[in-house]
C-alpha cells in the first residue's frame, strides 16, 4: 500500500441515531466506548487533518465532545450521509481552505490509519474526483450476499489500484478472477463533493440503492485502492456481536484490533 502523505484533508464522519437495523448505532458499546468514539479515534490516528463528526442529534455531539473530539450538529433530515458531510464542511470551513474531504462511515471501528491515508493518496492524480477502497473477497458467501457491495474495477493482476467502473450488490463481473468487496470510505476533491450533493439521484443509484452510482452516472472518475482486508462494518446486532467477539482494545491506547482468529 502506498504510504505517501498528501496535502491535509478534512475528515468528516457522518452519524445519526435513526439506523433501521441497529437503532442508536453510533452509541453502541464496543469494549466500553461508544462506536462513534472508536471511529473518531481511528481518524485522528491517521493524522491527515482535522476530524469532525457530522451528527444528526445533539446526543452524538455531546458524546464526541465528551471524548475530546469535535462535532457539528447537522440537519437530521438529510437524505444521505454525503449531504450531512457537505453541511459540516461548509460550516467548519466556509472559506474553502481544505480542498480534499474524506467521508469515513461511522460504523467502521477497526478502520486502519494507513487505509485512511491511502484514500487521500489516491486523489493525487488531477483526473480523479473520488477515491475509495476495496478488498478481494475470500469468503464464498460474500459473493452472492446483497449486503456486500461489489466494486467492479479495471485493475490488472498485481496492481493495487484502478478505475472504478461500477458498484453492485450481485456477483460481478462474471468469469474467472477476483471479486472485490467495497469499503465505506470516500475521498473527494471538495469541488467534486459539492457537485455530487447537488446532482439529482441517478437511475442506477435508485435501482441498486448505492449512492456512489450517482457519481458514475454523471461521468465522475472514481479511483479504487486495493487493501488486504475489510474492516468490521457494524450495521446489525449480529455485526455488533461479531465485532465484540473478534476484536480487542489495545492496553496502550484502546484502539481496536482484530484477534488472530477472526475472519
């Protein structure tokens, strides 16, 4: 993985309590700390720039600030996390000092700092509007699992990054070769994020229920970086149990890490 550090970015973590499958998800207890605090600490560890939690409720603001972080209260009625991120960006940085924005999902408590830095590094070519990550699928059930979003990437064997061509919930592409599990983190050029949130929902976006397809339908360029494994995503009570079972906090700094036996 390329470790080059690029220009500072603004990292924004959208968070809301009204998760359908796991209510009050940001405050879910993960080894004694709310999940949103774990994610905020991971982002701080990456050391790529300021870290904000874009909260839909005051309760989240209070928890993050109580842990020493920064949080901005946003409109609870935003249709997507990207809209929430953009409101926080405009509030925190109205003068446009930060030209690169990282949108880190608030349900990834084991996201590694080097993965966050990789997303930022992928934005370096001037032709790239958006960057994101994927990992090769190694579990057979994930190939057909609709909750596992697949990234279709133009990436020859041995390469560590390539152009994102499509994202889908079905097994794709067909034929022999790896499938890639998309990971919920995005890097944006600021202008690209502003353009993205002003676009109407795309036809394919609505059909697949995948927001990133709006960008592709509008001709935006998405670069995908390949990482070795997918961080735990916590979206259901079962996910939370699995995260608790297969992770442990570091005695030194409390950061979560996978136990060797985890998948």
